[in-house]
């Protein structure tokens, strides 16, 4: 099993550009999540989904949008990238009551 | 809202020794789950151990064990016989029993292992 796959693994954007991060899981998990990780800040929740077609805001949703059109995929979009969005982004998925299975992360730099 | 606090930003341990990482949490719920995750330099997040709050017995996974004190809202991780490969960032996390709510993470403790 591949588990949770994130693409791309690295990306450099110019301020104002847009991009989409893709997260795919093959474990039939209902729940999927996007976090960002910054030094000294731990993991902060951006958006999450409790099922196909549903999304909800997390702790730091501004500047991001998400979609979950298929159960196995959870997309994170940046409409107009800003340097403050330079971070490592993690996708995760889970069943009820269990811990997460994480993707390997995407390092995004906005210049 | 629940919060998770890891009061030790950094810790170090000698190889083969034992180290304990602290975690406290704040919640009004009686049923929940607690987790410890390890993040080595590879950046991959790895589940180390899981504890169900309704279980009195402390969870163990090989050299990793927890000291779960429900009344004190404390969930510490003990690593025995520390190895160089244990060097990593460790995150404590909380999840409500309902399952619909995401995990809440602490800010992490960076563990160094000295040869």
C-alpha cells in the first residue's frame, strides 16, 4: 500500500502565483487533513474533511482553499501565494478514533 | 477547545539511557485518545504510541512506553535504551472520542541522542 501520497515534494513559487497541492490516500479513510509546519509552531490545521464533498476550516485557513471531490483525494489550493505561506505542508488521513497516517510533506517556498 | 502543552522544547539523552518527554493537555471530555508522533530528520511523521483514555493500563511499544495520568491530564513518553535513531522531534497529540474532530498537537520536543 502506498498510504498517503503528496505531490509535489518541493516547490518554489513567486509571490502572487497560484498552485495546488495534491493528497491521495488508498486506505479508504473518511477523514483527511491539511497541516502546515513552521519552526517553533508545531503543526497547525489549515482545513479538513470528514467525508467526500465536505470541507471545514481549521486554525489557519486564510489564503487557502480545499476540495474533496473524491474520497481518496484532498486538494489544497493557494490562490495568490505570499511569503508567509512558506512552510512545510502535511496531508494526513484517518479512521475514526485512530491516529493519522501522514504523507511525506511538501516544502513550499514563496519568494 | 482542547490544548496540548509540551514544556520541553529540547532534550538530550546519552545513548542506552532512558529519557522521559512531558506532555500535558487540557480538556473537559472524559473519553479521548492520546498519541505520540516521531518526526526524524527525514520529515516523515511516524506514529509511536496510542493511548485510549478509558483504559487504565499504560500503552507500550517495545522501548517506548507512556505514563498516563488522567486526573493530572498528563501523558509522558518514556524511551528506554535510547538509540541514535531515536533522535527526532516528538509531538504529543489529543483527539476527541467522537472522531469527527482533528488531532490537536503540541509544539514538539526535539530530542538529541549523544553517542
